[in-house]
């Protein structure tokens, strides 16, 4: 092989451009036209984000389902509490009675909280009979309290037995109320 043949440029017969150099024209629009839609979405101009409290809560299907389950549970709990199923209070002639108790040295301290619903609620003497439910004894403790015109009143008294379940009967001139509760 001669020197003249080795110095030859391959493809010298092909004319690539008029000036002998290659000109490359970059076009972002043409490049993005062939790109996947996720990449095209990245380059689209977006509106500035406004503060939105509700939008992220229901942005996709799992969040929507969870949000509406929480809303339905809240509505259910609200309705059950308004209908009195979740409340441990009792009504006696316009007064709401809450009963609780605690143990102290072989006795039980009973706490009655009276809340008057309106001005027409009962005022006067209320007889109370307290007795153990699970013990086999016939011990009954009698007590009398007086409801006054106060909106809220708290009555505390000690009964001479300790039992995990206690029954109380409240009776006034017009009606009576039977309550069973578990002291803590």
C-alpha cells in the first residue's frame, strides 16, 4: 500500500454540507414533542399553588375513601351521642343525673352530679336506696338528698360496702329511677 492511499480520507466523496462543517440546530419543542407525557408535563408552565385544605384530603382514590370513612364515623358518633346511646347520664323529672363512685377502705363513695335542664326541673327531696348487686347480702343503704334551684349540684355520700357493681334507686314524689353502675 502506498503512502497516498493511506492518507486518503474515507468517505471523502460524500458531501456532508456546503461548507464542510456540520451545523446542528437544537429545538427544545421538537425534542419535547417526541418525549413521554410525564416529561412533557414537567416542562409545562404551572400555576402557582394556592393554599388548599380540602384538595390534598381527596387528591386520589385512597385518600378520598379514608376521608369519607372518617366523615361517616364522625357523623355516626355524633348521632349516637345525641340520641343518648354513648352517654352514661340518666333523666329524672327534668334533671340529668350522672353517677360515679370509687372504693375507699371497705366502703364505696358514691358521687351524684345533678344538672337541671331548665327552670321547670324538679326541686325537692329525693330518696336514695343503694345496694350491692353481686354480693349475697341483704344490705341496703338509704339516704335522702334535696335538689335545689342550682343549675349544677354534686352530692357525695359513703355506703358501708364495697362491691364491683352497685344498684341505686332514686325516687321523688312523682317518679323513680333505677341505675346500675360499676365504681372504679
